[in-house]
C-alpha cells in the first residue's frame, strides 16, 4: 500500500483510537462503565457510557494530528472543525466510535467504523465540505472487538485484515487483498421487522426460506448478530449478503443506517473485496450526501446476491430514494 504521509498519520491516529477503545471495552464490566446514560444523541438514541467514552477517545487521537482538520461523529450533532493551521493534503474523518454498543453488556462482538476524505481546497473549512460522495473516500476501515481485536482497512488498493498482537502492541497483517465469493447461501437481516418490509424484500427472503423447494433451488442459512461490524466481518471472511432495507416501521426514515460513517466505509471496503453495495437499486458510493447524519437503506455483500436483490426491486418498480 503506497499512501501519503498525511494519510499515514491519520490511519495511525485511528488505529491508536481503535486499540484504546478495545482496551476500554475489555475491562468495562470491572470499571462499571456499562449501561445507559440519561441523554440521547442526534439520532434520538439513548447513549451508553461507552458511546461517550469511545467518542472522546477518537477525538482525542485525531485532534493533535496535522493531517485531520475536521471530523463527524455519530455521537455529535454538528461537524467538528479543529482549530489548526491549514496545510496541504488535510483530511476529514467520519466515524462511528462504537457500533453496536448495546451488545457490549451481553459480551457480543462490537466495533468501530471510520472513513477518510481529502479536503479539496486550502481555504477555511465549511459545513459544505462535509457533504461528500462515497466514491471520493481516501480510506475506510472498521474494527472488530471480539475473540481477537481486528482492523479491516482499505486505501483503495484492496482490503486488508490486521490482528492486534497484545504482546508486541502492533497490528499484524493476516489477510491481503481479500475477495468475497460472488455466490452465497447465507443472508443477514433482522427478521423481527418482517411485517414492516416492502414487497421486494418480503419476496426475496421468502424465496431464500423456500430453499431447494422454491425458485432459488438451494438452501440458505440466516446469520444475524445485530452488530453490523460483526456481520460484515463474517461476509468478508466467507461471503453472504446483509440487508437493512427501508421499511414501514418508521415510515419517515429513509433507512436505519447512516450513510457517511456506517454505509459508505463498508461499501468502499466491500467493493474492494469484489463485493457490491446498493440501496436496493443505486450504487451506494455514487450517492451524494445531503446531511452528515443521513440515513439510507442498504444491501451489501456477495456481488451476485446484491444484484439479484436489485432485480426484486425492479420487478416491483419500487425505487429506493
């Protein structure tokens, strides 16, 4: 991987934040840092203690760098613009400091997600600079705090997986230029929302469940962890498709997951693995963000399966926007 010194500094700061966050989670039952706070974030979601602490860790690691001039966090309402000298090749970082934080207390795998963009000018940073298109990402990654601490990373030249060596205190590359199988017989979706799904999703999942007796002519397994980093790491490891579609549970929402710091980085990573990511119809990385906390539906994973889901949408003439 050939990257600039500025991007190297940013990635090292993010890797340090990942290690700190992983260590924080590891001892959180002992330090009594589990549980919810009596306040909500911009998403209207009740924050956990670890949400707030991990957010502080990421900001503390990014702020001293010369390379990062601004950031967006799931836990902060507005754009964060650091007061520092403007220099060449500075970047903006979008991050979800702790994805799936409600899973920490039952000791289920969680992680962090991040995305890096280059600022296209050397003037003062404005809110408009944070409205980006996913195809412009310089780098993206996510961590997995599970049996091993993993870091999955792309800088646009394939996807790499690293495992943290506790003894040497470094990330060791374990997999290079990972490829996802085009075909799969595993899907990942929250079945409790089935009654709220639109017709394309209802029909697609029904066909998968019929297995060899239905249109698909093969049996499927469902694998759903309810922690996107864990579900996506499984797909990167052995294939599969993950769906979080727009549904009628909360009709005013365009989707459940956030474009800039959840779906864009995952889309970049998965496409670099020869996978695909859409909102059901449109390629995610082609979408221009309208606001920093924008929500979108998502279908991501093995290329042929993502394309097939798109055909179910086209069949019902149900465009996702």
